[in-house]
């Protein structure tokens, strides 16, 4: 290990490998400290390290240097596919090139995503869509997809430029588990998912995302036979896990270790049954068709009843009718008359879903879910409605499923500490639960400050006279403040909202007015996220851009330079008290005599506010203002915790002071 530490120190030195490849390179003490801390942690068996590395630390290169120099297999997981691609395409090539100055050993590095991101070759063979002649954009996307099918080597949907996340075309093509035929598929050996799994076994460094990691662990826990378990192991065992953007892991695990059924899922199931109709004996076709067509109607009625109440009077009767339809379909599938091996394997896939969906429905709507610590709830609207059961306390599952292995683990993010302490994160992530021989294992902790000069390059503005968010005048006063702030920034502004309702209302009220001033106005959902960010950044070359967005733009967004100089947050980001998971966790904590606000809601809001504010400064040359239009941060006792969690920005309360700061401190950066 001493040899590794010397290599790491040289890697980050002023005259080291990085400096030769980065113009104007300056060593960052915190970056070297983080890298050496990981090396120190590796000296312990099953080492555990948590690092908060402030924005600008360069944490990606800090852990990549260790991963590429150490003699072991390393798993790196980050929060989203976008961040995963960014790590693989931007930071990794630089690190790999720099490592050549230290060692000649070639490292096999691989990017791996969830199976729904990959093309199913069997589905591609049957893909016969027709474009919408009235929609040129749809036709262009269809052309790109068909070109992708013909030429892709990886099957990764990321190769299709600007394809929406919810593309109906891709839902017909992806290799998701529900419709996968597994080893019975005639194209199994050529399958992109099969080849990805095989390649992963030989990887020295494997880059995944949190959703895939949780899905892999969930499958390992829930598979029965040894053969099933082997097939379920998407990710091979590795020696060191590095979990980047670790603050997001609890929420992602809550979703992935839960159970859900969507109306869209039922629509696809019904469609697949319809494809089998020609192979059902004529005498049974009428009842078979009636059974699967009724499924859509019954589930729609069930979801409508559940959206009103989980104890709605109609629920029991609808569940009974659904169960009867599933039994009819299961019996009729036994009569399929076909010698085609592909059709036979499709029947097997349908039978698997006929078993899985009723079992999940029973789990969610009986006392079983509650008895094992899950909460059941409805979310979404229309065809996006989903019935979900999620674990109330994800920390126990995380502790058992992710952190209990023999591997060493590093958890890192720019936002983990609340008021300078990591206690809340350690508790909710389950990382502090690790026990060995009856004793709690030591978790090494490190908080590294940002190298940015926040005090001179940024300000935190809260208008001193704005009314509380609950007041009827708040919307009008908020919009008035937004007008002032945008008149100051002349564009380059993110407007981040804590709810879609507030976003839509404010966008509706201000869009025409802002456009009349020559600004380009963008709204989350109008285009894919990356496309919106590209257009927002380009807008600053002309008239300036204003982006209306909500939670998905609060983190994992990197707009550098003058293009983003103002971040406006409408309210303190407390989760709605009606959120079913928060309600269940609140009840659980209150039953233990604990304060759910102090231990759950407040730390969560503090980190979310820190994430939102973190969109502003991304490099040493960035400057600007974060504005929060919520006076509670100064009026309520808990505001001290929220303020103490933010970077050391100048705190301003009056428009005149903000205008003065902008003219003296911010404008010079952009001249």
C-alpha cells in the first residue's frame, strides 16, 4: 500500500501526469487527500469510508486514480445514466491516459447499464412501426432507431440521439426482464445483455449506476434455485465498491427494493396475449380474448378505486375478478398449438408474468406488505398510474443487501453532511449498521471543503419582505421577485421549483412576458433533459435563457461559466407531508418516541437545498447568485441548520445590496 500512496501523490503533483494533460493545472489538496484516504482505508479488511468532497474537489479523478492503480477489481456506481456516461466519456479517458506515465498495465474498463437500456434482438426482428406523416420529429426519431438497429455493436439506447426517456418506440424494443426469454431465447448467445454480462466478468473496473446495483442485489435476494441465482447475477463480485453521488442511494433503493404494477405494464401484457390469439384453438379464442381484454378494464377500475382509498369498497370484488381472469388465461395458454420454438418461449414468458403479477398484487393489497415493513400507495395519473409498495426503512435493506459483503466500500458525494456532520447520512443509508463479530465496524469519515471562493464569487439572497409560502399573496410576490432577479441577470437563470404545480403556474404567468424581453424560455418536459441543457447554454450566446424546472434539475446538472449565473429556488425543499413514504416513516419514528422532523425532514431538506445551490459554481471561474424566495430560513429556529449546511456564500436580504454585489463582484467575471 505505501507504493500505491506514492503513485497517487505523484499522479496529482504539479509536475505529475495530470499536469501534462490539463492546461493551467493546479494541484488540489483536497483531491489528493481523498485519494490517499481511500488508499488508507484499503489497509483494513472490509474497509469503510465516507467522504463529502465539496464541489470542485475533483472527486471523480481522486477515486479513478485509486481504481486504476490498485491491483484489484473495482466497481464504481453513480446516481444516473447521464452521470455514468459523463464519467466514462470525460473523466475516465483522461485518467487512463495519465496512468500510462506510472504503469504499463492495461486496465479493462467497462460501462454497464440496466437491461432496459439495451436492444432486444428478438423484438428488433419483429419491429414494424409506421411513422406519423403529420409528425416530422417522430419520423426522424424512427429513422435514427432503425439505423441504430442495423448498426449498433453494443445495443445501448444512448447511441440514439435525443430519444425521449419515455419513447413508445423504445418500450417495444428494450430487453427488460418482464419480457425476456432468458436462456430459452433463440438469440440468447448473440444478445447484447448476454454479451454485456460475459464481458463484465473480465472487467478490472466496472462502471454502473445505483439503479442497476440495487436491481442486481434485489434479484440475488429474491431468486430461488442456484441456477436462477447465477442468471440473476448481473454484476460480478468485486473487491472495492466506490459509490459516487451516495446521497441518492437511499431514495433509489427505496424504489428498487419495492414492488410495483403499472397500467402501462398491463397494457403491454394484454398486447402480448393478443399476439398469442391465433395459436389458441378456435373453440377457446372467444373466452381467451374476453379474458385478456377485460384485464385492462378491471385494472383501470382497480387503480381508480385505489387512488381514492386502499380500503375502497370495490377493491375486493375487482381483485377477485382479476384473479379469475388470470386463471382463465393460464389454463388457455396450455392449449397453444405451435411448433415454433420462439412462440413456445413467449408462452413461458407470459406464464411467468401470470404468476408474478397476481402474487405482487396480493402482497401489496394484503396485510403482508405492512407486516414486513412496507407501505403501499398509488402514484401518477391516467396510463402512468402505478401501484407501489416500498420499504419504510430502506437503511435495513441497504445494510443487508449492499454493505454486508466482503468488499471494501467508499461512499462519496458533494452533499452528505448536515451542519458539518455525517450522522444523518450514516443512519439513513444503513452504512453505520455494519456489524462484525457483534461489534459495530468503524466507518472512517472525511469532510473536504470546496476549493471555490464562495464568499467573493457568490451570494445567497433571501428577500427580507416576502410573505410566507402559505399566504395567498405568495405566488404574486414570488413572481415579482423573479422579475427583479432576471432583470439583474439578463438570462442565464435556473428557476427551480419544489412542485410541478408551482412550476406550471409560474411558467404560464411569466413565459410571454419574458419572451417579450428577448429571453429564450425553456421548461422541463418540453424536450429531453440533455437537449434542454444544450439549448439553454446556447441561448446565452444570443439573448439569454431561463429554464423552469423541478427536482430532476436540482442535481446532476453541470452548466459552467456565464451560461448559468442565477439559481432561483421557490421554497425550502421539504417533502410534502402527504408523501406516503414520509408519512409511514414519520409514524414509525413517532412510535419510537423520535422526532421525525429533526431526524428526517430537516436533514433531507438541508441536503436538497445544498444540492440546488450547488448548481451555481461548477468551476473556479464561475460566479453568480442563489436566491431562495422563502423567508422561513431566517424566521424559523430550524433555519440555522439549513444555513449552516450551505457553502460560505455572502448572505444578502435587500435588493439594493444584491444589486451592489452583482455590479461589483459578479459582472467583472463576465466582462
